[in-house]
């Protein structure tokens, strides 16, 4: 981290500092808030892996205990220190929505009661993993603190992030982002890129008709900056942080096209190990998010070549760790 901070300072980013701390520890979190009195908190920390959370009871417990404790501690530390003007921003996940057969709203859900009357209610936690469920609970707690105290809260339902660079990281290899490609922490996109680089077939689960939401790393980072700069007078705001949908089978085809691979040889379909609804034609509303982001978002079809080129330099790393591409 010292080397990374020095590289950032050499590029003019001299307003950074680093504190190693466990936000799941209440006393540590309270001390941090008490000393720094932040105007904005952008909370990105979590155990972020659905596959990891399904390894067993201990992994499931850690995923939920850790993720819930961090959010709860930050919210309560702000409340205890009377910092109720602080803008609290957290990235959650589009995974809490499940795969309904209707369009997913950007905010509350229009509900019809048994008597035919209408109201707006929070979208239910329909997650399909122990990790995603933890983020659904965090949303409930954020809404609760906003309701009780008026704390400004912004929740970004983050979709699958793809890409390897941002404008800030391109100029210095010491600022390179992580590119996890292992089975437990690498996203499907990352894992398939790694497989394609070393000549392993891309394993498409089931039919490949599953629709997944995506956002480029640059757009994800930029939208977080814009959310932190935005004014929130004390509302609970929710954005669906995505810019496009891609069918899993189409994604495999795009990776093959980018590398000049024969899809008949490079793609293989295997039985789906996940419990999921493969053929649901659901979509997300994301007008508010696109307005926040502004400009023209990046698309996967136009970004793949620029992503695969720097990854090719890491082919030997992937080869030496190819056993990590599967679940052992």
C-alpha cells in the first residue's frame, strides 16, 4: 500500500491516506468516525463472493456476520456521534432482486393489496446466495437509519463489473487494479477471459440464456465519484448501477470473437450447478442511474479488445494458477 500511495502522489493524487482497520469491530469503527468526522462515506468493503459464501456453514456465517456488522457499525457510529448530515453511500448488488418475470424498478415496488388498494413498498430480498442475502439485510438497515434519523443514504445496486483499467490506473503499473479470475472470487467475465487466454473451453452453464446486468469498471468508478459529489438532503436514494444486459451465451461468443477463436471448439455447455431461472426475460429500470452517470456509457462489445490486450501479458500467471479456475 505504501508503494501504491507513492505512485498516486507522483501523479498528483496527494490527498490520500490509508488506515488498516476492521470495520466489523465496533470500537475501531467508532474511533474512526469520531476522529475523522467524515462528510461522505463511500462503503465498498464486503466479503463479495456468492460462491465463497456457499462453501459451507462457516463461510456463510462469516459472509453475513462480516457484511452486516460493517454496515451496522458505520451507521450507528454516525448516529452516536450526531453526524447525521454525513452522506452515507454503499454499493450493494443487483443480486438481491432474483430473476422475476417483470421489470425491476429503480427504487420502491408498486404493490397491490388483497383489497385492490395500491402502495409503494421496498423490493423484497429475493437473493439466491448467502452473500447476496447479506446485502439485502444491509439495505433494510440503511433504510431504517434513514427513516429514524434522516441520515442521507445512497444505495447503488451494483451489477457485474468488467474491465481492467480506469483513467487513473492506466499510467502506472503500480496502480493496476485486481483481476481475480479464480472460481470463488473471479466474476464469470474474468474467469472466461482467463480461460480463453490459456486455451481452456468457456463453460456455459445450462442453456446460456441467462441475462446478466453489466457495467464497465470506468463507468462504475465514475458513478461512485458522482454519487459522492451529489447533494442528498436526507433522503434514501437507490440506483440500479448498470448500463447493459448481456446473455451469458452471447458473452462467450464475444470473447471468442475478440480472440479469433472458433466458438464450436472454445465453448462447451455443462449442466447448470446453480439454482436459477435461465429463461426469464427480466430487465432493470436504470434511468436515474444513467442520468447520474451522464454521457455515453461504455459497452462490452466495444470494450472487449482493449480489455483482452493487457490481460494477454498475464497469460503465464493464469497458466500457473489454472487449478484455481474450478471449484476443486
